[in-house]
């Protein structure tokens, strides 16, 4: 390998090389028995998705009174029960709902809600109280807990170029993989290989040791993810959107048997202050069609029973529309859960109360950390009090 | 440690790193004189000026979509200009100690505002007072529209207190958690009632909103105003200790040493919160040059970018690419994650941010291509929602012009390759690095490789 290759940015590494002994356990790991290996997929809708126009409380007159120009008209709604129905752009989800693979939790939020995007997102990602600042994310702390299910550097994968705070722990962090082949190539620059393989000495606890540890784990995980995921050929068809592509990658990871427990995907564009109907409709269609394709793909591969999907947004929007045919930042919102083995599918709790508001905003009924606690305790098999700031009781959707 | 090694360490902590160009200026100086030289070079405070006007928020509130869109576009442009101007000043100016401390205060008084005019104003206050007096800095910062708005003091009124501002002043700006009670928060919030700003963005003590009743704060009772509260907080030595702990982590070591921090707090407190004597004390302290305090701090993304820009005199055809770098690496100036600022240290490093750090030098220094998607900041969502398109991968040719001739010609005659390497890297050169150095066929290749190592992430 010529050393100058490093300077040619297109240079790709190729060919075999010797794996130093300390890398072997990871790279040579055999695919074990994967049955019952549970995955959690988190989908973040950024910008504050308007939950009331997503899961529409069409049976409540107040909804139509407060939203004279942007309410979804009754005939267009995909009705789920007498009170709530899906935005027509989510019609692809109806089939999942009917199969018992979808659960809708209404009025999820937290005390003293913050209406700033970045602060509220921070709160959801770190699972903090609204007056508390945490520097680690809740999935990151799950990784830090070093439980039986979360020891590998690829335990948590975000399908993106960069890593969200939710995925960062104090000691352990998830890994961002937009494209496994690209990640693999970027780590296989000849010069990086040289650095990695030159460092099979003891890695110290200091910062230099941490940097090398991160580099080596990335190097090693990139290989594991690439080699494992390429064994699976996706046959299911997905919509042609970036979001659906990300879910397609997640499905490929899951179906190929990647030993990752948590996946993280985001979709942005939900901050609909003006002309909401078109904007939100477009994003919801991307979301609904993508998720439907994803769930069917998993079902067909026999992985749906081992997968749980949670969708959240940093806040919902105000009940009353604004003067620009949009909505402004609000508070409580619905959380959507998908999976093949839901204990309680359908609509989990009563529709939001539109009559008793807090300054024009919905009052939360379920703390989002009760949702997280459920996922941690019942799905990831780790005691939630180790990860959240205190113990939260769980719900019964799984 | 040899004098030049000490000076190199000094420059990497008090500034953004020593260059061969700087070495020429200080090679005849003692460490003490180099410290003086750094202070002298930082006397001037060059304000940011790229934001020319306070854009009218009323346009945003207008009903028509076009005004809103124009408003948002103008705002984004201003934010970009501000970011790039500051980065450029840090990368090309000579006031590196002042810049380094401005960056510290930018993080200490972390604030977000969508109004770039306010952001610029706050930043200039942080720069003007970066080496001045902490009381003045704290008071001026507390009176900026940016901070008052960010911490909701505009809504803090007699009879309807909003405690956010009062709480953060204590928790994050002065004495820190555990040194005050919830009752102190409530009482001091009353003292800050009425602190706000008018429509021209000028601080105003709105007397009719001020609660002038009696308050009991930290054991004292009186008719306190906001300024009284700040003085009582400064009278507590815990404030000096709190600031010094943070500064120690920024300049010396992530793990505070109790004895050293206490010594700093004594100096700071006894000098009535003058920042310059405190810094002089640190830079002249023997422990500052201890081996365990060298080459071990992880550079923040901005320090990483600025250090590289300075070392190689990089000229960007499209400076905005540096905002992409900041985004990919996890630190966008003026966009701290929350009021507590960037957590720093190991938090900067994850698999993707590290791979970007290792890959950026080869593209910037060798005219390469870099692939970016990056995440949108939550505050950009409204813009994205109106932009009617999905986020697209940015495939950008970086297009930069490093001044290799200058870099190479500043290297003194008879400098060994190892000596060149040691100027670029803060940690000691180990055998692995030595083999890289020895294999290198030319200086440029060697330097690009060294800048692409984990070692380069440390200062």
C-alpha cells in the first residue's frame, strides 16, 4: 500500500490484512442464536409534530371550533374509533393498526413543559426534568449501565451522519452509520489502518486512550456492520424517500442479524407555523408510508415480534390554530408504538381533553419517562431507575 | 521541561497553538515574558460587526408568508455571517488569549437567541470583558436582551415572578448548585423583577414591574435590587471557586486539583474578580507545566478548526463550509445545547465526530471532497418546514487554500522532522508516531498525516 494513497481522498482500502489479536473477539464473532433478540427502533419527528392533526380527535367539536381552516375534514379521516382517526396521509398505517401492530398513547409530556425546540428536544433526549441539565442521553446511559444486552460498541446505531445526544453516555456512545459501506471505507484509509494496528498496546483511561479506543471500536464496528448487513438482500419495496431509505437500512441491519439493540432515526420538517396542511401532510406521508413498508418488511422476515418502534416529537402544538393557517409550539403530544407483540394495541388511553387546557395547551397525562421506563424494563431488560433520574412506573403496551 | 516546550504548552492553552511564525517572536523570551507578550498582544478588543441591524421581528408576526420567509432568510444570513466573522477573527487575528477567553465566556454564559443582533451584542460584551473584571462582565451580560430573553426575565414581574433567570444566575453563572436554597431562588427572582429591555434592544429597569418589597437572600434581609443580589453572590467565595474550577478544566486539566483550584480562587477573590491576575497566576504556576497537565485536553471543535486554520493559514473560498464542520463535530458557535453550555472533554468524541476530525485535515489541506448530511438544529425546523424539500446530502468540494509556502518557509533551518512533528502535536511523540515521521518522504505529507491522528485532537 503506498503511503501517498492517504492523500488521494478517493483512495479506498482493499485487500486482506492481518487482524491483531485484540480485535479478534469482535470481528471474528460468530452469529449466535438470534431468536428472541429484541430491537428497539426510535423515530424522532423533529420540529414539534402537530399531534392533533396526526391522530385527529374528530369526535370532539372543540377540535373543529379551534381549527376552522386547518382541521382535517371528517370524510377524509381514517377512523380508528368513535373519537380519533388518522390523518389521511397516514392511511398506510391503517393496515398495521388493524393487525394489532400499532398502539397510540395520547397526551404524553412532562411537568413545566418548555416550548423551545432545542430545550424540549434536550429534555426528551436526556430524559431530564424541565429544570435539569444532563450531559448524557437516555440511550447513552443505557449503554453505560453495561448490562448483559448492551456491551458491544454497536449496541446502539443511529442511521445518520452524526450522533444525537440521546445516544451519548458518559463512557459509551452509540455509533452513527448513515451508510455501512461508506463508514467502512472511511475507516479503511490506509493511514488509519496503520494507526489502528499500531495501537495494540494497553489503552489508558486518559483522553488519548479514549480517542484510540473510540477509533478502534469504530474501525471494528464498521467492519462488523458492513460484513453482517451485506449478507441480507432486501426484497421488500420502500418508498423513494431519504427517511424510508433510513428505515430500509434499519430493516437490513435487523434482518441480517446485527446484534444491535437500539436504532435511532429522525425525520425533520414538522415546525408548521404557516400553511400547515400541506407541509405536515407531506411529512406525514413520508413517515406513514415509510413505517408501513418497514413494518411489513420485518413481518415478512419474521422479525416483527422482536421489534418495537417508538415515535415521538419534542412537543405537540397549541390546540388553537394561529392566523397563518398554522400552529404554534405546544406541549403534550401522542407517542406511536409499533410492534408484532403488543400487549395493548389500538388506542392506549383516552383522547386528549380539549376542554380543560393549560393556557391553551394540552395537559399531559403520561410522563414520557413512563414510556421510556416501559421500554427499558420490559423490552431492554434493564432496571429503569439505573438509567432515568429516578424510578418511573411502566405502562402496559408491552 | 525546556523553555520552548513550556512556551509551546502556554500557547496551546492560552491560545490556539504555537506556529513557527510565533516561535520566531518568542524564541529569545523567557516563559514569563512570553506570558506578558500574550497579554500585550491581546490588549485590543476587536468587536464583531457583521450584523448591521436589528431585523424587525414584527415582520415575522405579520400574517403574510412572504414577510415571514424573508425574515427567516435574513436572520439565517446574519447568523452565518456572525459565525464566520468570529471564526475568521480567531483564525487570523493576533489577540489569541482574548479570543480563547471569549470562547470560555461564550460557553460559561451560554445563550441562544434567534436575534443575531442581540447575539453579536452579547458576544462583544464577552470579548470586551474577557480579560477584565468578572463583576462587570456578569452585570453587563445579565443586562443584555439576549440573556434576559433567553432566561425569560422579560416575563419576570412583580406579583408574577419568573424564576428562570435568577436560578441560572446562581446555578450556572456564579455560586453553583448546593450553595443556595429554593427560597433564595424565589427571593432573588423578586429582586430581578422589572429587568428587561425596550423595543430598541436597550436594557431597562421597568420600575412599575419591580417588586420593591423586602427580600431575604442568603441570610440577608433588605430591599434588594438585582444588582444587590449579584453583589451578594460575588461576596461569597464559592463564586470565585466555581469560576476557577471551570477555568481550571478549560485551561489546565479536566480533573480539578483541589489545592490548585483553591489557590486560584484566593487570587481571584482577593483581586476582586479581576481576570487578568488570575490568568497570570495560572500561567506562571509551576503546576501549569506539569507533565500530567500537558497534551491531555481534548480540543473543542472550534479550537480544532481555528488551530488548523492558524497553523496552515487556510483560506476558504466558501467559508460556510466551516459551519458544516462545526455541525458535524458537534459545536456550532452561538448554538450551545442548553444554558449549561457544551459539556466538553470526552463528550466531544464519538465514532462519527472522531472520523470527521481525522478526515477533515486531508480534505482541507489537500483540496479534497467531503460528504455531509449533518443534522439540522432544532431551531432551524421552521425554516426547513417552509423550504419544502427534504434535507439533502451536501457533497461539497471544500476548496481551500492553505499557505504551505508560508508554513514551510517559517521552519528554521536545521529543524528535525521530529521537532516539526512536536510543534504540530501536543502529546509527546511516541514510538508509533516516530515510525510515521521516519517513513514520511516529505514534510507536507508528514504534517498532513500528523494532523490526521488522534494525538492532534489534544492540546
